C-alpha cells in the first residue's frame, strides 16, 4: 500500500512541476506577448509598403560643375562622398575634369589629409563634427539653407515638416529669428532630440500660417482627411504625419494621399504640396542636427591656423 502511495505522490509531484514550467513560459495577465514597442508598432504598419520611404533625390554633380566653372584656383582638394557611387557615369566626367585642373580627391575614411592640415572642399555634412574636433573652420560655398527652401515654396502651398532623431541642434538665435518669418516658430535648441511636426499653409508670398505645430518628448502623430477644416483652411488631400525624436522611436513619416513623402532621415524631413497642381512638388531633408543647409551643399574646411595666417 505504501509503495502505491509513493508512486502516486511521485506522479502528482511530476505533473505539478510540468504545470509550473508551462505557466512560466506564458506572459502574465495583461502583458502583451511583444514587449518591444517598436516591434508592436511594426506589426501595425501598412501591409502594402511596411518600410516604404520617399527616395532621396538622385545624386547630382551640378553644384560641383558650377563651382569648377567659376573656380579661381583655391579648390585643390575634394573629400570623397559615398553617394558619388550613385552616379557612376557623371562621376567619371567629374573625376576627369578634376584631374585636368590638378584637383586631388582625398578619402573620407582617412584622416591623413586632416593631420597634414589641408584645406579641402566637401559635400557630406557628416564630416563636420570630425572637422570641428580637429580645429577646422567650415564655410558654406554653395547650397540653399532651410530658410531658402521654405521661402522658395510657391504661394498656395502646404509645407509639411517631420523630424527624425533631432531637428534643433544646429539652430542658434539668429536662425530662430529668420525661421519665424517662414513658419518655424516653436522649435528651439532647448528641444534637443524632441519629436516635431509643423504643417504650414503658405497662403501668399510672405504669409505663412501654422495649421499645426508641436514639439514633444514623446512621439507625435497627426491626420487630416480631404475636406477637413482648420479655421478657414480646407485640406485638399489626405495627410498623415508622424514624428519621433531619438528617444521616442526615431522615425519620420509624411503620407500625402497614401504616398510616402518622407526620406526618414535624421533632421527635418520636408514635403511641399502644391495646392494648384494637387501634387507634392518637392521632397527635401536638412540634417538640422549638424547644419542648416540642404544635403547637396558644398563646404570648405580650413584649418583654424590657416585662417589666422591668411588674415
């Protein structure tokens, strides 16, 4: 009898351990199976184009060609840009032109030209922090600023701005004052790595009306359907805008009538919708974490001691 009882007790104990182990594998009551908010959000993405972003404009050497056409002999070194590979045929023409003019390419990943204190031109703004750390001064040579891009938008346009990562580090007081004139009014350097959405109605040449503008430490999202009103403004299209700063998800989305118009890159992702032609006439990005100028701007890096000697 005791032997039967022992076997029964052992079997019961075994079943109890099995049930405990199975229970430990299940999420507790009220807890989702997916704990990562990014993964949870990804599961709700549009099934048609889950990771779609607006394509960056194709790389163009037009600014370099213009610069070389006006060159006075001061451009002797140009730092390579990984994006040159996007336009192989144009690169070959550009490289040949530089060779004829005695202009030398220096590697972006190599710092020997920096240690030699060479003055060089470049068009990849991501070099700036390295150059500043090496006591270089950086000067704009060619390119439009964020202010220029907003000024050049046609009247009767809607300007949509969505920040990814950060949109304010490059702002200073002078830029803040200028940008107020074109509808960027709430964003300051105090909003480092905040989410930011701005929807601006450019009613006339010098009239910029904020339909919606907000900064937040958390993610932001705004949607307007065609025919929705804000005061006396009627939306001519369906607009969905999302922004998440570095600590809030780190993404940017601008959908106009279902089409993605954000490049989802660091800084200000911008779309300009022409209300007369009923289409997105411009898609831009300004990496306002580093600079206030468009992606294809050209700069000159000069060693600080070189400027002192020249003065």
